[in-house]
């Protein structure tokens, strides 16, 4: 069986989790074909990446009127079954163009899996309308919740053989909206080198349970749903308490300027560093060096949110103690008192008190590291999770024969 994976952009540096999944599939001998609507490279791990690119997309969009004249059924794809945003409309227009161009190439593969519910799933659905292509798709928090969710899900999901989600929140919502039969939980994954022996990651303590300065870290794109302004406020409270710490915020995004101004206003530029984007190997190194990972995510005004954040699993695997806000799907992995500290409050003072108490209890920190390491190995093994996707696709192929 040849498994075609359809992406919006692949490989994309902010989506290393998709690259890990692809590598795991290839290493397990799965014949994978990569299709990227806005692809950035011509190959990945020695395999070609089929790309439209910007020019290809524009040419495909210009050809759509001709296809509509010959296939009037495609016209309905221009009208979403539910209210949507301009951004989502444009995403699906990209997917429609890609599906029309790639319909025959995708049909030649044994199975097609769309990695996202917007443009990639529309590409698969459009090809399905043209030639009966069977496909599966991923549905995640962004696809389901931002501005009410993707506008074409009522068409795409019923036509898909199965739907995967990387967290329980998205799986539950998929089953609630559509059918209990379609939703399958397949978490993201980490390769073996990420997993660190919890005992080896223990920090020799002082009165705070960590060697000063306490090393605090957080990772993510600089977007509203990450709540990084709250992260800075929490560290400002720690600074006022006299806690000796150094912190890093790893990531890039549109809020970088605003966060830098906040740091200057609070006079914390020497203690909290905005590093910008860093490659995965460097993120892993810095997580292993850190004492605490602080996650302050929230539900953004437009409804966007994380499901279960991959960065928390990365921190778990690297032996970094996690303190996180109880929002969206975070509690699926951050089990308070077992794998991390889970806080419902948004009050910086209460976060500060919780962190100070944790730092003074090295035995508790080590217990959390061990619990987190166990959870990560059980749930975020890239090889096991990628194999699950391949098995579902293989089963669907056999049901179709």
C-alpha cells in the first residue's frame, strides 16, 4: 500500500511533529508519498514532495471555472455549508485547486490521509468528488474550534472513511458533531532520543529544590492562544518575591514586538530572553537543562486553542517539571500531583506561590518527573502512533476491496 499524506505546507519548521510522524512511517517501511499545497522543499528524507507552490496554486485556481463548466457538481464547493471566515474560505479554495490538479495522482495511491481539516481535507474531498477517491483526515483543535470551525466539515467528514485527532478533546468533539464511529485518537509522537531517564534528570537541590538561578522555559508560536503575556506576568511576580531565576521563551510569531515591550516595561529583559525560533535539537537541549516548563495557554478570542500541546509532552520526555493552566485538553496529560502541577487560576500571584512551593520540594519535583516520563513514553511514542495510522489506513483499504 502506498500512503499519500496531504499537507498545507510540508515540511514546515513550526510543525516538526508532522515531520516526526513522517520519519517514523518511512522507518517502518511504509511507502509514503508527500503532497504539499504550499511545499517548501522538493524532497523529504530522499522522497519527492509533490508541490503546487504559489504559482501552481494560482494556475489551478484560474482553471477552476473550466472544471466547473464540465463538472457542475464542483460548484457547491464554493458555498460553505456553515458560516466561515475569509481565511478559512481561502484555505479551502487552495485545497479545492489542489484536489482538482492532484485527483489522478492521489487516486493512484493506495490510501490518502489529509493531515488537516481545512485545505488538505478539501483537496482529498474534491478528488473524491471527481473520481471516487477514498480518504481519511485529521481533525484538530484549530479545525474544530477557531471561529466555529472549518466551514466545510459537514461535507468532508461524512465522506471520509475515518477521522483522526491528536487529543481527546478533539476526538470527543468530532464524535459529538458527526458520529462515534469516525473519531480515532492518535497522539503526536517523539522519537526515542527525546526520552530521558527521569532519574538521570534529577537536579541537585538547594533550599529551593533547584540550583539557582532556577531555569524556567516555555515554547510555542507567539500567538494569543499561548498566553505568553501571562507567562511574563508570573515571572514578574517571582522576581518581586526575590526568586533567582533565568527564563527563556522559545518561539516566533506576530506577538513578538508586544512581548518585548512588556519585558521592557517590567524591566525583565535581562532575566527573560525571547530566543525566536530554534531547531528541534536545540529545543530538546534547552528543555533538558531547564528546571520548570510553564504553560499559560488560553482560549483565544476567536475560539482558537491548543488541544493537548505537543510542547508539554516534549517537556515531559526531557525531564522538565511542568506547571500548566487547566485549559482545553491540557489535563489529558498534566495530571495534577502525578505528572505536573495543574492550575485553574489566572492570578499571577497564585501561580507564583505554587511555583515557589514546588521549588522548595525537590522530592515532589522528582516524583512529577518520573510520572511525566512514564506518561510520555506510553502516549507519545512516535513509532507506535505512526504505526496506528498505517494500520487504520490498511484496514480501510481492505474494506474497500
